[in-house]
């Protein structure tokens, strides 16, 4: 997984209306955070957003595939992030809407306690 600086800058520019986000490089990709909660990732110059029950139908309606990778043992792993619609890279309003839903998704489900703890700054 490689993420170019140019693509990262494009994504961050498109997210400007969503508020203050930070990017952290990890394993060749980039995690995108707001208030310490990871809600998006970039891998191989593709943006993926957090998916959960609250927003999964949005991804399904547009047939947006999940983020997958190969483990050290060669098995395919699937994460709860789905490809963002291409229009998010061209339309700031779309990016803001999809990011808002992805952040909400990151705060629900099995990881919600950790996300809320990080969001409140007590971790």
C-alpha cells in the first residue's frame, strides 16, 4: 500500500468543510482522524470510509467495495471500511456528508467505547 502526497493533499482539501482532521501514516497507507477517532483510510490512492449499520446501506446502494488486504499468511482480510464514492473527490458537500456519516459509524458498534474515550480526550 502506497499513498502519494498529492492524493492525500487532495483528500484533505476536500475534507476542509468537515472540520479539523489529521492524517497519520501507517503501514504504507494513511489513517484519517477527527478528534482522535479514525473514520477514513487511504490505501493505494483510494479513499475508504468507515462503514457500520448506520451507513452501510449508502455503500451498498452504490456497490462500493470494502477495503481488503492480504495478511502475513496470505489470507484475505476485510475491514469495516468501504470505498468512498468518486464524487467525494470532486464535491466538497458530498465529502462532508459522507465523512459525517463515517465518523458517526466509527463511534458505534464494538469499538464505540474506545472511539468515545478518544473523542473525549481522556485516553
